[in-house]
């Protein structure tokens, strides 16, 4: 695992999407009481479970959008005391899971004060909930943007170059084509951009350590219109 801050770690695993290797990332937040929040879990291999548990007890397992839920069950089996929280819609799609709560606009009591959250409106295909980790001033998103850069394999780099989305935070075609209610989506984005983050962690591609807010504003200019970065 890579440590980004005293209470924030990331780790990844390979993942192919439409034939391209884009990787998947899990983010681990250590809360003030030392309990851990796992965001967008990847496969719970014995080594990873050991490594994570060394940081603190796993208390919350979060499936932050309707696509990132595949390994939640593995983690719950590995950490039976943890509670599962899912993006809206997963509670019916994953009725097999013992779900403690559906994520909304209000942080759960377990992480309130350390982690804020906003449900991205107007994009029901994903229903992504975006988080802000206050102590590290980090935006923790999932598919809100990809950031495919030099660490990706050649074919992936080529595809993203051709799509004009190489080497920067950039939404995929899904957002371009399938946002249902652009006004609701814009309102959520505007609220996200009020958080004072600079670093952006996303699930696919590289972490954006600096200037993430400005990059999001630029890549979502088609939604935000002429909004300027304060
Ligand atoms: Fe994803």
C-alpha cells in the first residue's frame, strides 16, 4: 500500500475494462478513533487483508457507486465486524450483502467530522458518492474522472490519447452521454468544488497530487459552463 498522508493509503490491482487495462484502486482512510474506512474495495487477498488490518480495525466498507461493489463481500467475510455502506441502487442489486446503510448526502455517524460526502445527482447509472477527507484535504472519487498516464500499458495510453483524455483528470464518455439531469449533476459538482482539495484520488489511473480541483473544473467545463476556479 502507498501512504499519501498519516491517515490515508491507496492500493491497486489490475482491471480490464472494454479490453483496456485501467487498473482499480482501493483507498483506506483511518478515522480519528483508528477505525478504518475501505473505499471501493479490491480483492481481499490474504496479504492485503493482513496489511490493512495492521493499520487498524476495519469498521466501514464502502461501495461508492453502482459499479464498484464486486469485492465488498470478500472484505466482509475477512472483517466480520465491519459495516457495509453502498451507493443508492446497490441495496437491491446486491441483496445478498448484509448492508448497514445506503449512502446519501449526510455522512454516516462513523465517519462524520473526518469525511464529508456528496451524492452526484443526475447520473443514476452510477449514483456515485464522492468523499472529502478533511485531515488530508483530499477528494476521494471513483469514476468521476479517470487519470490514465505513463504508468498504464501502451494500448491503454494510446486509447486515452486518441480520446483526448491522456495524462489528466478526465471524465469518460459515460458521463458525456449518460448524465440524465445536467442541472442536478452540475449542482453536485459545484458543491464538490467548494471543498478545498488539491489532491484527487480516483479509482482508475494515477492519483492527482496537485491541481486536481482546477483539472476537474477544466474537464467538466461542458457541465459547469463558464465557472471560474476561485
Ligand atoms: Fe470504475
